[in-house]
């Protein structure tokens, strides 16, 4: 592996995926480690320096931009009815600074209650259940769905206990 080959690997990766700085660096290090398994004489430390140079260059050229990455991911998570807690957690997993993630989430037109309602509608839970009997039987499971999605307990209880007769008008 040469610096040019590593650079080509990096460019090909960015052609297919938007990446945060941290995930991009991890991908390069993983590729270097995989190559080192096959070539015992390969100097991983030197290759890691190449990777750092590539990361710096790509940041300067704006091929990698944590803010852009966070905006794209945040919009996608909002479209998928994710809670603020879930969104912030996922962005931090990807190496996005907590302050950047919080700022981007605040810039979005986002209401957690609306997202929870969309999720309930999509999963046919709570007021959107087929009938009242099923709704009563599945209440704990429905609550677990909302909690696992990252919504607050109080919000989840409030939405699950909403009147099914007015679910379309109040939701």
C-alpha cells in the first residue's frame, strides 16, 4: 500500500458515503490494519501518518465536513420520526461534537410530539390501533416502542392515552 493507494481508497469511500471526520478516520485506519495483516513488513505507523495527512487535506477541501454530515443525518432522523435524544446519541456515536449536534437540532423545525405521533401512526399503535381491545392488550408494548425510540416517558404516556375517537383531529 502506498500513500496514493490509500488516497484512492479514501476518495472511493467518499464517492459512496457522506462521512464525519471520526468515521472517515476509522475507515482509513481499518483499511490500513487489514492490509497490515497480509503484509507483515508493512509499517502501520507510517500509514497512519498518511491517513492523518489525507484527513487534514480532505477537511481543507471540504470533502469532509462534520456540520454538513450532522445536518444530513439530522434531517434523515427527523424524517424517520426519531426523538431528539436518539438523534443526539447517534450523532455523537459518529464523532460529532455535542454542541454542533445540539445547534443543528435546534435549527430544525422539529416537534418531538409530532414525531412520536407519526411513529405511532406508522406502527399502528396507541390511538391508531385496530380496535380498543388490542390497544389495551398492547399498551405496555406500545409504550416500550416509544421509549426505545427515545421519546420521554411522560410524552409517550400522554400520547398513548389520547382519545382514539379524536386521534385524527388531535394528532
